[in-house]
C-alpha cells in the first residue's frame, strides 16, 4: 500500500473514529478531540495533493485518480470499496475538511455542551468526503445516504424555533432524492454489469435508452440536493432553522454533493442523457437564478436571504454543467468552491449577528458599521464577494457560466446566457440592499453585544476571507488540476 | 411396503420436538422459571447447531415416492439448514427477550408452546411437498394462538388470539383447498413433481382448475406473511400479545410465511410464474403502500411496528413478483429474485427483533410513567403509546441507541447499514429483473416509511417536560426500587445486545447474508 493510499483511507477513517469517540468522552475533552480529528482530516486531505503524478498506469481511462484504493465489500450487490481522488474531487474534499474543522473550532468557543454536535459534524464529514471520493456507483449512494441523518439531527435538535418542520422537510425531500439516485444507479448497473465509475465514465458501455433513463433519475436526485428550482423548497427552511454550523455545512458543502454528482455521474456516466436534457436543465438553472434573485429582493430575514441566495448561485453552477462544455464544467467547479467558501462565511456572520442582537430581521438591524465595525466590515466583504465582484472568488463561476452558455452558439442558449447575466445584476441588487439595511443607516434599537470579534471567530473566519481573495486572484489554483479530467468529460458530451 | 427413513436428515426436527417435551418436563420436575427457560434456550441452540451440521453434510432426501425417487417430502440440503438454523436462532432470541416478560405467565407452558412452534419452523425448512408444508406451517402457528392469549388480564389479548385463530384457520383452509385443486389437476403434491407436471402442460379443461388452485395456495400463504389484503389480523394480534410473542409473530411467523411462499413459487409453481407473478406483484405493491400509509397514523408503539411489518412484507414479496412479471425468465433471474427475497427477509428479521427487543427492555426495565406501581404485573405490560417513550434516552441511553438503530435500519438508512443494504438488495433485484416501475414504487415507499420511523426515534430523545401532564411524578419514575436495574432484565438486555451486534456486523459485511441467501436460490 502506498503512502497516498494510506492518506486516502485516513481522510475517511480519522473523522469516522472521531465521530465514534466524541460521544463517549466528557464534553470539553470531546470537543477538543473532535476538533483534533477534523484538523488531522484536513491535513490528510491536503496531503493528497502530493505524489499525484503516479497516474499513468491507466492511460486509457477518462477518470485518472491520483491515488485510489479498491477492495471488495459486497460483490453480491456490485458494491466495491473503491475510492480515489482526482482534480475534480480534490478541491471539494479539502473544502469539506476545512469547513468541518472551522465549525468544530467555532464550537470550541461556545459555552454549552455541544459535543454531540461535533460528533454529528464528523459523521456528516465522513459521508460528504466519502461521496466525493467514491469511484463506485453503489458506494457513492451509500455515502450519499450517510450524510442524511446527522444533518437531520443537527437541524432537529439544535435548530431555531421551526426546527422540527424544517428538519422533517429536509430529510424527506433529500431521501426522495437519494432513493431516486438508488433507482438510477441500478438502472445503469443492471445494464452495464459493473458499478465502477472509472470503467463507466464516457458512457461507452451503455445504450442510448439506458443513458436517457439513468440520467433522468440522476438529474432528479441531484436536482433535489443541489437544489434546482423548482425542487428547492426544502432549502430555505432548512438553512434558516439550522444552527450556525449546520447552515455552514449545508450551504458550504452539502449542496455540492448534488452538483458534483451531476458532473461525476450525470455527465460522466450518462453523457448522452446529459446532452439530451441540456436545454431543460439550462432553462431551469436560469429560472433558478432569476427566481432566487427576485425572492431575495423581497426577503426580510437575514439567514433566509442568504439561504435563497444559494438557489441563485447554484443556478449558475447548474447552468455551467448544463452547457456540457469544458468551460461550463470548469465554471461549475470554481463556482462550487467559491460558493462554499463565501456562503460558509456569510452563514458564520449571520449566526454571529443573530447571537449578538437576538434577531435576524433586516428591519430591526441597522448601523452595524458604527456599532460593530469589525463584523460589518467582514459582512461587507463577504456580500461583495458573493455578488461576484471581479478579483474575488465569486466572479469566475458566474462569468464563465454565462460565457459557456453563449459559446454554445444557438439563439436559445444565447438568451439563457443573457438572462443569467441579468440575474447576476439582480444578485448585486439584493446584496447591496442587504448591506444598506444591515451595516449602513442609523444604528438600530437592538443592542449589539459584544461589539468586537472574539478570537475564535477571527480564527474561524480568517481562512475563508483569505481563500476568497486567493481564489479570486488565482482561479488556476482550483482549475489547473481539473483541466485534464474536465476535458475528458466534455468529450463525452460532445460539447 | 416399508420405507427407508433417513433419521439423520430428521435429527434437527427430533431435537426441536424433544426441546418442547423437555421444557414441559423441566417445568414439572424443577418448577423454576429460570431452569425452564435455560433448558429451552439450550435446546434451541442445539437445534441450530444440529441443523447447521446436517446441512454441511451431503444432501439427504427422505419420505420419497417409491415410483418417483425425485419426489421427496423431506429434503436436508443447505437451504433447509439455513431456514432451520434461522428459526432456531430467532426462537433463542425471543426466549432471551422473554426472560423478563414471562414473570406473570406460566413458564412451562410458555416455553413448551414456543418450542413447539419452533419445531414447526424447523420442519418447514425441510418440507418439499404441499401437505408437509401446510402441516409444518400450522405447527408453527397453532401454539401461537395460545401464546397470544396468555395475557390473562387483558381483553385485548383474548381478542387478538381469537382474531388470529379465526383468520389463520380460514387461511389454512384456503391453502388446503388450493392444494387439493392442484392435486386434482396434476396428480402431484410434491413440489418437484408438481413443477414437472405443470411444465408438461395441464390438459386444457383442467387449466382453470389448476390456476385457481395456484392462486388459492398463494392467497392462503400470504395470510401468514400478513400481506394486504390479508393483513387485518396483524395489528390487533400483535398489540394484544405479550411483547416477546409479538416479536416472534413479526419475525419467525412472518419468516415462515415467506419461506413457504418461496418454496411454492420458486420450486412448485415455477413453470407457472406468469399466473402467480402478477398476483404476487399486486400483493407487494398493495402491501407496502397500505402498510406504510396506515402506519403514518398509529399512536401505539406495537401497532406502529405491526403496520410497519406489514409494509416490510411488501418489500419482501416484491422481488418474486417482479421476477414473474419481468421479461427474461431465466433461471439466473429466478435465483436473483429468490436471493433478494431471502436476503431481505433475513436482514428484516434481525432488525425487527432488535426493534421489538428494545421495546421489551424499555417497557420492562425502565418503568414507564403510565405503568403505576400498583399494576406492576409483568404479564400485563404492553407496548403502550408512542408518546410514553418521550425522553427515555436520558434514562436508558444504550437501549434507546439500539432502538434508534433498529428504527433507522427499518427505514433503510445509515447508520442502520443492514437496512440500507436490504433496500439496495430489493431495488437491485427489481431493476435486474426488468421491473423498474416496481423499483420506483419501493423507493417512494421508503420515503413514506421514514416519515413515521423518524418521529418515533426523535421522541426517544425528546424532552420529558413536554409530555402530557398525566405523567407520573418524577420520584415514582426514578424511585429507589424502580431504576433500570430493578428486576434485572439482564437476559432481555443481553438478547437485545446480541441481536444489535449481529445487525451491526452484517451491516458491515452484507455479503455474509447474501451468500447464505444465495444457498437458498441454489
């Protein structure tokens, strides 16, 4: 077993061990242990970058993992424990590990006994990282399902006043998505006789009918998760009611399971299906952008506004995937990462504001610039990054998605691109409105205490602020390693 | 003419019957509850070992027809061994759970009846003709009429027993009528001979007769599985029965029905799957949908589990029905369907036993608020209202964790990996068998299922303060004599722990169950 394989297994084993150990330890020790496990996971995931050269063994395969581990789990179910990392999954794995660590660290600074929350974060991390690493369709599904209940418990136990209903809606909606994924997986497996994603990528072994049917199930499943308008209605409730760390994980990485799945499996395994449904997918994505922006313009609650903004941002990501071209998929990848970093930060900030003022109503907030200048500054930065200012991370995904749509050349796609660009302008509109309401204007009646930033908050947020800048200035950090795999995928769709 | 009887093949059945007698004798001679239970448990364990040992040897046929040596009533092969071992182990598990609940019940009779029922299950595994099959199934069921009615002070118990008795007797009559019609049409009761006769073709004027026979046999058998529309007895009977017997009904008794259906469909009626297949698919769809929808509205714990087990029966039957209506009917496809059915059933009985075991331990060990001191008669403890389980995780975190794992497993989600793989097995076999529409229905039903399993699990961790005001004062709940340790439901706890550990192990190694199930498919 090579060092790379050991590290690959550690990225799953360390958080899993942490999730088991944390509930058994006393609270303070448990939270430190959990944070340590999350830190080790991040270290392991970063180390995966090393030694990625050893991939020339399978020159013909369109998916060329840097490191991979393969073993039989349940051959009777076509289930192999086959995991691997490549340029498409690597940034998402690191993002997941980073956000989990920041959330665990953030909980260290909280007074109450929240060790179970730490355990759930680690359990969810196992599922999310496992989904990104899985190179077997059935294994992908298994990890996809692992995420469900920890996330449900996070919302249902530590959420806001409407948590029960929100958690139930979340779990039933997402389960609907994942059972459709299960059906789709076995539509493909029954036809191809294998569940190996490496072998299936390119769609060569599947007939057109199977690909269309399979993609229909995949698209429905991932559209619930991503979410794609009109299947997004679970998202605002879940994000609004979830505790701060839950919202960060939900928005930061959970939604990416949907878009990643659509790229890796939808476009990868059933490319003809993806090409066939491109127009529908693109239209819905653009509808999501416009509807998300319009709804945001009318929102009166801080967390709900940020939640709805995710619908719009994921719309850009889905538009990029729908184009099926290399540029579009690149846009989706960087859009994924940028949204994870920026919206993660926004939810941290929204949580901090709600903690300090006891309200998230835009009408009750105001003048944060004067009462809590540090907080207002970071909020301004995050909001401007989210609306897609050039030079910050949010810019690339949106611009490339629009460009990719227009590059398709047909009048329909040009219209989609133009409408998406208008949606981007609306996005700017609602974020500026948010800033005007919250940071500018006369100070509101509600007290802001404490006005300054706690050290733990700075530590938790600084990496996100830094990444927003770095990715904005050097998008090649994310895109460079994904270039080869994305080209291979785009060939399959014929884009 | 004398017939050579292979007594080695019959060994597990002898041992099972002997266990029943020994239980009765021990109760007469020693008259100690613990001794009776221990002897019965040891007997059940011996049966499991013997069945396994005989199964690993050569295939043994006995009670064969003199003129047709292939047509045998009794066959000891790996399939039979697996089924017999399962019955013995499940009985062992239920006996473990009984340790606590039988306090108010006559131990000798209880153990005797349970062992007698196990004997029926063991013989069922070996039976290969319609008559032996029905007799074995009735031996499995008959003692249960009495066991369901053992809660002497409960009207529900008596009602449950009578409902069960009437419905069951009718179902046997229906099965026998079907068997008679098949015999009239083909002249065969042995499953293999029946298959051969059906494959050769039934004379035109007898086709209707044989079809009616096939459908009647199946209809009678799905009574035992509690499949819709023959399910109405199950909730009332489960709720009236003593808790361990409810566990036995929903696992062993149901497994008996499944095994009988599989034997009849996969061996006897195999050439006629286009007749029985659509019927089975229809049963499956109705069963899972009705079971899940009605379970949504249940307020009592055992009734919820009963309706959920009705729904689960639908998933169990689905692969067989799907195979039959699917297109390519090769023997490979049949093996896939049978493997899926048996594998799902095995996963299911493990998780279901863990779920009922948790209820037994929670209701018996940590006393619920609704059970006041005065009415602490063990035999009268039933499953209670779901609301009464609110907050039990504070007092019994481990039992609550086991219960949660079982509920989540029944819903088919991680961390209940056994349930997740069970779901995968069924969907895989349905799509492999070309019945995608059925797979979608199963998938949608899984979502409905979660909608009632999850609230129960959440309630375990809920806040007691939010419970109804009628709750018993705190000192009574946590008073000195009433802590979880009181009365030491040690054996129940151990049985629950063992079941949970087994469920977790097969959750990580599902191939064990799949390999075993593949034996049945042959």
